């Protein structure tokens, strides 16, 4: 079979999603299944829907368009603020979008009127992580302006944490979001349908027994695909952490010195790797590199260590057995390695489920 390849077990992904949907559902929280790390894979999207996710979310309108083209039957939310230049496409293909700029919402309104359709808007609130978000003091005014725009339907509010600055979701910032929802309803006499508390980083808080308040939606991608929470990257009990794996092929296997010889300057990526002398080592080179994966995000089998990578070579050392040319090595991935592998045209995506054989994508 072609290498390098991602082995994607749809049954395990469906299992992970179903477990999270059930656990969070007991707390009144629904799940938006995030497909951005899968390039809008229709197969994975269907697995998420079969598991009970309420809607699908993606940060790229191109991925939503791909799922629409594949006739994926779901409500779809663009979870990154739309670009002005893509407003027409967003209105045409996304049911809802997350927004922070009134100028963008005005453009969505204009395009929605032209298309004779309504478009839902979730207003994102800044609660400390300093990525996207309206400042809390400005939210009410933004809601009022949003409500005044034709063909725009105010769906609710949301926030994003633990992405740029690593700010953890907790009782304090989640309470602020709940209070903002209550204030909007009390002031404007409407119902805030969606209060989206965040992403996979929220799972520990949501399942801790804390007061959930108004939070009724989480946008989950990494927790479903990789089976871990994202504050400390610890496995979630009962979930598969190997639903997606990377397989790469050995193209060289030799005994070499561990210490490079010659005058040392920067490597191909402007780095100056540390130099140590550990004598002769058993080294293997695999046909995959930084163009395809994040080498620091690979978890190798026991006895194998990832030493580094150039654009298209991954260097391993093994202390317990020798890898031969043509052998394949299977890695688990973190989110960074997964995203890069999914976007590489040189990495084949191979899906598997109990109802079908492996098939490439």
C-alpha cells in the first residue's frame, strides 16, 4: 500500500464522538463536530453525524463547500470570522458563521438579500485568550446592530479559549459568557439560542461537575479525532487515541556516527541542532518530511526515537532492533502533525470502517 499514508478508522472516530456526545448531553451541552483538521472529509463528517453531533463546523469555506458537494446532510457553521471577499460563498454554503466585525455582518446581510436567504450569526466574545472576539463591553451594541440587518438571524454568542494564549476555560470565564447571554435576553427581549463555550479544551471543565450555566454547545475536533483533551494533551477515558495514524516507509537504514563532522552552521530550516557524541547509532530515514508533517508531533513506537527532519526526510534512531529498507513505521500524531499531514498532497488518506475495506482518498 502507498506510503506515506494516514490510516483513518471511521469506527473509532464515531465511537469517540458518540461517547463525548453522550457525556456532554447529560449536562445539557450539544456538540458541534469540527472538520477543519480533516479537510472537510465527507466520510468523517458522516461518522460524526452518525455519532449524534448536532451540527458541523469548519474554519474554511472551501471545506464546507466540499461537504456540500458530497451532499453531507448537516447544518454547517463557519467557525472562523468570514473574509469580506468570501461573503457571497459563506452565505451560499454555510448556514451560520461566527463573527466579530459588524462590517463583515453587513456584507453577509447584503449577500443574503441578493440570494433571498437568511444567514445565521454567532457573535464571538473576547474572554482573555486574545484571539478573535468582541470585547464584552461592546457586545450589546454589536447585537443591536446585528439585529437591525436584513436577512441576518442572530443565533447566539460564543468564545474561544486555549488557542493563542493557552487560557483555560473555567468557572469564571464561562460564568461571564452565561451572564452576557442573560443580559442580552433581559435587555432586548429575545432568546439566545446558542451559547458556545469553546472547544476541546472545555471538556475537563464541562465534565467536572461545575455549574454549566447557559453553555449549551462545544465545538469539538481534536478530542474526537485524537481522543485527548487539549489543555494537557491527556487521553480521555474511554476514547481511542489511535483513530488516525501515520505510516511511513524506510528508504535508508545504516549505522552512522551520532555526531556530525565538519563546520556546523544552520540546517535547512534555519536551526542549529544540538551536537552530541553518542558513538555509532542505528539510523533509519523515512520518506516523509517537514513538508508533510510536524516531526515534533509524532509519537514513535517504543524503541524508536524521532531525531529530526528535513523537507522530505524523517530521521529515526532505534536502540533495540534494526529497521530494514522497505519496512513501514506507524506513528501516532498530535494535532499539529495531523493538520499538516491532512493538507499534504503527498500523504494518502486511507479510510476504514467495519462496513468497508480500506480505500484511499
